[in-house]
């Protein structure tokens, strides 16, 4: 079967569209069945990659609570709920809150007559069905506005202003702040308490006076008290008193990495992380509020004055130091304005100059102003809660009871922590420690990483590499007798280090390349300075490039390299004997000392380097490697792994327990997980911004690029398809069913059935080969049609293929093979560039693979290694004009060969400025030119200007050389408009361009201003070997005219004797066998380029040893490598020619060693080569100082090349000296050794 070029583009486009459409809907129709509960008529599960599993019926879980979904045609059913262990209850018949549903249809979920489900569901707070919720269930998902009232009453309010009682404290609040996912409250009684968003009140006792202000700064919760004391507290409530700072601390804010205090007597202070403070003086009246706005520090005072500062004591006066009336109680930034709440109930908004607008009296004293859900919320002293828009128009949400003293906002987390364990178990845990099993590999699992939205796991026994999707479907890719130990992500691949020293790299499809053995057992892997670093037994450190070629930096100690981390722009290595070292990008390391018994894990957290020791505790280290031991944890257990999740350091122990710690080393036990936790990886996330709505059907929109829907099967009671939860949650997929290994609650899950699929290589350990696939010309692909129990190709006990009677294959729409004669196993070899479709069918919906072979000039690969990639006109970025009009930033990103210009001036056609000059050179070559133009101002809606355009002039020191095409006119009668696009393709830039100008296209047209603001210009380099994106011959520049010393003989291009003309492409060493012995005379120089080809079955490459001893070189060349050797014979030998040996060591019989010897002859002045006694030659001085006539100057002549006069007795055997006339210098027959 051949993949050929499709000649009809229209057919190709239509063909691809159909393939994607069929694939999507076939994928969503996969249904798994469970039995329904007695009072509901739906079953099964749904899945979200963000919030996890959602149960649709109580029969799916081990629970006494009866819940589920009752679906009826044309009407919603009250009491229909689904359940998520992460976010709680999902109501299928939610209230619209009196504001209507987000968009049509305007109803909850109901069943249409054709089986479609339409309408809205919503995640809801609280406990709507009156039963105990799971211990680690979160809130409904969106942010909450929490109001803390006089008397200690806490209520939770949603975005509609609807509030519910949550908890009652022991006294009235003075301040509150979110810290470590809990709400911390300072009471007027002087007590200090915290409460979790799921409940659980903790009291930390009496602090001596009320906590009048709270703020998080540098990992601590800082408490400013009414008696002037300043405290710093950790997440367990342990506080340190940093002393009396004067009178009551009314407000605090972090600005320019300092803690700023505002006090009741008007004193403003600046404090450091150690609690020491600098008094900046009296500001005249009590400082009630502090806020950051427009990169300034703003204070609101008791006398109604508003002031702003840049830093320290520099005060911005004039309009920024204004009297606003009654006392300012609170400040908040909202909609690019600074908002003031005042004692009089007035609400004001101010610009960055301090000019304020009074929006009137909103009621009683405004205690708090807080932004929430794109509104400004006001808490009043009489208990009234209001929300206001950006114009200051407010909605009253009613009296909530007592005075609203404090308002805070809470965003629940939905982070994931994946653990790999000694018993082969892979678990996914939430941020509170609740876990689900996803894979039981049967043997110890040593390392895991997240790549291509999958979890990749290394299992030493059997040498297996697994990848698991978020449904827990896992595929094994490597099966070898060599144990697999470590994995790392580098150059968009998964790199696997083996116990035998083997290094492999695997792509996202699991196709792996073996890069050979790198020595002993690879125990540590880390990416640093754009290289992959390996640590192994014997303390050997290696760095490898993206092709798997490695450099050995030697042994770093007597012990093994156990772990690595990148910290403070250095590579830190932890040794098996407890030694910590820091290394630079060249592999040179500095010993930071012995830290204990053995470094088992390393992680960077809160700007510190953390070490987990075998039994000697937890250490935190500063930038210099000085460490503090924070003690052992959990009965002195080994700390085998670390990961950071949601502002905590999580540690996996050899007991199977895992703990989470704050920046001070205070740790909480998160439970025992049955066996050693060898590796962990955190995937942080947040439900911040989600409003809880889930839509069950919809059409194509900009946010959702395909139609979607959910369907109900009345016979099986199954629901399948997709619902949309917005940008934060994404897709909610119905019809999936967690297996027993992933969901312990699923005791009676039904058995899946065999499904048809296309697999590569095999059905039980192969790779799913469906959807859009790529291939390389000439590479065979073994494709099979398979039936097995998994959606992938990894769970069958053997190859379960279809019979030939139901196998169909198709290579284009008009060429269908006879299904009766085609085998279920096919080998495809592509022989041309293009796209074709492979289809398998068993009479039902077919499965398809669209196989594309891109051209070299359109494949995203620098095929010839010249630094240029492809011939492309990139898609223009989409930039929405801002409202109100603000000049946008340039969206272009320049590559290494591209040139980007940013402009700052607006241009006009009727006057100056009509151009802007930017001094920056553009290398000669071909480019695609992109420009971006903009114009915007508030009165532009009524302005018509026909020529808002500009172009770019390319100039040298003498003036204009060439111009680009112009941008088009911007749209009229709108507040602002943006144009982004390509104005020239394959644009040739000549030599000598030193600057450019953006020039108004219609300059001297005085009929209109035609104002336009050039934003930027991008000259995107085109590979000189590419004539178009369909070119498949990405040739490099000719070797004899590319400015590169291709054969590394010190001569470039036409200087090289190998080059006959600039069009010659043969400046490369010939490969031929090396003689064993090369004879050279005194004063002669030879260059040898040794090339090692096709070396197999060896461990370290070919060892090249050059003699005599005074030459002293031994080097190792790996397969394909080149070693350059230059030798000048300066010894005196009266007995004959000198010998130079190349010895081939440590190879099997399957090798070839080639190279070319350049006999340069006697050294001579002016040949550009520093030889013999020459100090320099045409500038090649290698650091020597040229002192003519001794040596050869940069402007050398034959006379200046004379060697310096010899001096007997200086211990140097110089020219003319020998053992007969100067034995002290030439004490051996052969000169110096």
C-alpha cells in the first residue's frame, strides 16, 4: 500500500474535514453500562481532566445516599444531582438566581424527543440533599465572597449576592486574610483563629491585643496589632513577635518587596523580612487603608486625604495629595481605577493622577471595598451588601444582619499530585491528600513525569516505560532486560536512563531511539543550560545534547550521584554519601559540604533548595549551599521523593506515607499509601473564575470550535457525549466508566467490550494510530486492525485482530480495496510527500488515520542544520483592540535568525512626525515581513481617515536602499482598530542595512491627519535552501561559500586547498584508512582528522592514542565523531625520522576507522598556522605576546620569522641546541619530554 500525493487540493481539504468530524463523534459515542438506582433512570460516570470523575447515580458508589438524574422529555426534574469527590454536588435543575441562565436555552437539563439532553447544570455549594459529603470534597468550584460580621458570623456569598451561613467565631472580627488555603481572622478580643473553606475552626489563643491588620509576605502571615506589635506567623499558627512598632497598625501592604505599615497616628513605616522597620515619618492622620495602583503606594487617611508614593520617602504631591471629604475606610483597584470607600457611605473612583469622581452615597459607612467576579462589592456597617459596576452604579443585595466588618475572596484549588510507589502503584491525589489508584504495575515504579498531557512512569523490572492518560489507560512502550530507572523531559521528548547506562529518547507516541550506553547505572537526570545531564555510579557526571551525544565531565566523588536540581542558575548534585555540590554549565563543580547520610531527593521551593536525606532529616539550603536541618519527620523515615503543589512541599517517605510542609519545615501527615513513594510530580490548578455552569449542548463558537451534545439511551439508561464547563473546567465527557483500579468505590462496574481500532506494531503493546498522524518517506509502518478491551492498544493478552472478511482499507476516496482480499495486518511504506487516509471498518462506524508526510521546507525541522527552518508565512496572531483604547504590545516572537523592530511614535500624513528611525542591522538574506499598525482614541468613533497606513524603509549609511509594501487602511468610525499581517514574502534584504524607518504611506497628504501608530515589524528569516513551503530539498549553502570551516583544518572557503571555486561543495575531509605509522621530520607539522564510522558493540568508543610521550594525548571518539590532532616535531633525532602512532582500542571487529592526514610541511611565516617557535602567525597567537624579531608578527616577513636566539641553561631545548652542545637543556636524545 503506497501513500501518494493528492493532486486535488479541494478533495484533500474536504477529506480531512470529514475525517476529523467522524473521528470526534465516534470517539464520544463509546458507552459503558452500570445498573441504575431504584429511583433514578440514568447511570454511569462523566470525566473532566480538571475536576476528575463525576458519578451520575448512587449505585455507582458505595454509599447509603440515594441520588441520581431523573430525565423527562420536555421538563426538568427536581432533586436530580450528580456527585464529584473534588467539587461536591452538581444540580441538574439549578436556580437561575433571578438573573436568567447564561444563554439559551433558559432551563435546567431535560430530555428532547430525539434523545438529546439540553439545558444547564451547575455545581452548587453546601449539602443540598442532606447527607455527609466526602471529607475532601471541595466547594462548588467558583470563587466565594466571604463576609465576616460583627459578632463573629461568617457567611459565604455567590456572584448573585446570595449568602448562606457558614460558621460562628467566638468574637467580632478586626481583620481577615487568606493564607495557606485557610481564612485567618484576628478578633477584637485579641484572639487569633483560622478556618478552612470546608470547615474546621482552629484557635491559636490570645495574642495580647487585637489583630487589626493581616497580610501574607515572604511565606509568613504578618499580624499588625492594635497595641503596635508586629508578628510573623507560620501556617500552623506559630508566631514570632518582632517588637513594638508604636501605636495601632491599621493597614499593611507589600510594595517593591517591602512590608509597609500604616498606623493610627499617621506614621508610615517600611519593614524587612526580618521584622526590622524604617520609620518614614508622620503623615498627619490615621492611615486606614493602603493599596497599590499604577506602580505607586496609595494611602487613605482618617482626615479624608488620599496620598501616593513611589518608594521610600519620595512623595507625589499636587493632584495626588487631595482632600476627599470624610474618612477613607478602604481602598481597592477595580477596572483600572482606584476606588475609595468612606465613612460617609460615599464611593469614589480615582485615576492614576489622583483625580476622583464621586459616585454618591451608597448607604451607611462602607467598611470594606473588594473586587469579586468582575464587580466591586461593598460591605456596610448596617449589614447591607452591594455590588457595583465600573460606572459606580450599584445593586443592593439586602441586609445580611450585623455590620460587615471584613470581606475576603476564596479560590479553591484542584491541583493534582501523582505518586509512583514501590509496589508498582500509580496514584492521583488531590491537594488535601485524598487519592485514587490508577495503575498497579506489579513491580517497583521508580520515576514519573508529565508529558503531552500524560503521566509517564518508569518500571525497572522488565525495563518498561508506561504512559497513562487521565482516564488511567496505560500503554507499555519499552520491554527490555535492562532495568529502566530515571526519566526526564528534554527537547520535547521523554528521555529514559537505564540501570545498564543505556540512554533512550521517546516521542509522545512512544517511539524510542537508543543512544547507546553512557557508562554505569543512570541514577540522576536533569535539564540544565540546554543540555541533559546524567549522574551515575562512581559519581560520573555527563552532559548530552538533543541527539544523545554526551560529554564526560569526570567523577565528582567516590559515591554515586543520587539526585539533581537546578537552583540559582547552577546544577546541584546530591551524592550517595551526603555531599552536595554545585556545578556550572561546563561541568566544573564546587563542593558545598557533607549534609548527612545520603541525599535521596531534591526540590526547589520558596527560593530555597530542599534536600530529603535517607535518615538524617529535611534540609533547606540558601543560594550558597549553606543548609539548615529542620529535623526528621514521621519517626525518622527516608525521604525518597519531593514535589511542589499549591504552595506546599510534598515529601514521599519510604514508609508509604506522604507529608506536606511549609517554607519553615512545619509538616502535616497526609496519610499512608501502602508502600515506598519513589517519585512524585505536582500538577497545580485552580477553579478560580469558574461560575459553576455546565452546558449540555451547543454549536460552534470562537471558544468551542465544534458542536457538542449529550445523549440518553432509554434502553440502557446510559448517557454519552460531551458537555462544556467553560474555559476553566473544559470538557465534561459522559459515557466513561472508571475501572476498579482507579475508583475503589466502583464495586460493580460493568465489563467493557471489544472495540475496533487501528494500532501500530501490535494490539497488546502497540500504539494507537488514529486521527492525524505523520510519517517519513521510506519508513515502513506496521498497521493492524484490532479488537481489545481498551480504548488504546495496551490491554489485550495477545494480538486480537479482525478477520479479513470485515477489514477494509482505503488510500484515497476513489480507490477502495476489495475487503475480501486484504489482510488485517498491513505494512505501509510512504514514498511521496502528501496526505492520505487509512480506514478500517467492520460494518459500523469506521476508524481512520490521516497520514501526512510534510515537505522538508514545511516540517518544522532544520533538516540541514544551518540554523534556518522552513519557508513559512506564520499565522498572524489575533489581538483584540482594547476598550478603552490603550496601545497594544507587539505579539511577534523573533527566532534566532529573525529581526524584530519595535516602534514608539505615532505618525501623521499632514505634518511631523511622519517617520521614526530605529538603528539596528538586518543581515542579508530572504525574509517574510510582518507589520502591525494601530490607532485608537475615544472620539475616533466619529472620525474618517482614508489612509492610516505605513511601510518600512531599509537604509544604509547613505540613505534608503529598499522599501517594504504598505499596511492597509485601518477601519474608521470605531474607537480603535488593529491590523496585523504579512506585507512581503521572500523579501530579499541586501548587504549593509544598518537602520530602518517606519514611514507614513500618505505623507504630504494634508487633506487628513491619517494618524497611525506603527507597533512593530518582524523580518522572519527564510531558509536559504527553501524556495517555497512545498520545496522538499532544504539544501544548505555550498561548503566552499558558507563562511564555515567545514573540515576544521583552520582554513575557510576559498582559502582551503580543497575548494576549486565558490560553487565547489567539497570542503570536507575524505574518509580513508589511517596508516599505522606516519613519518615526519624535525620542524614538520601534520594535521590529522580522525573519523569514527559504524562502531558497534562497544561501550566507550574508539580510543586514539598518539605517541611519543611528550605529545601526550589520549582521547575517545564516539560513533560518528571527529577528533582533530595537530603535531609539530620539534625534537632533534639524528638517527632517522620520528614515528607517530594511532592505536585503536576497545572496539570489536565491526568498526571502521577513517581519516585524512594533511602533511603541512615545515612551518612557515604567513601560512596562518602557529607552528614551532612562532609566537603568532597572521594574528593566530594563542595568547602569546608577539615580540619581533623573536617569532612571527601579524605582518610577518621572512626576516621576522627567525626564531629567537637560543640560551643554554634556561631549561628549554631551543632551535640549534642539542644534547651535545647544551646538555642541561636537551638532556635526552630526543629533546624535551
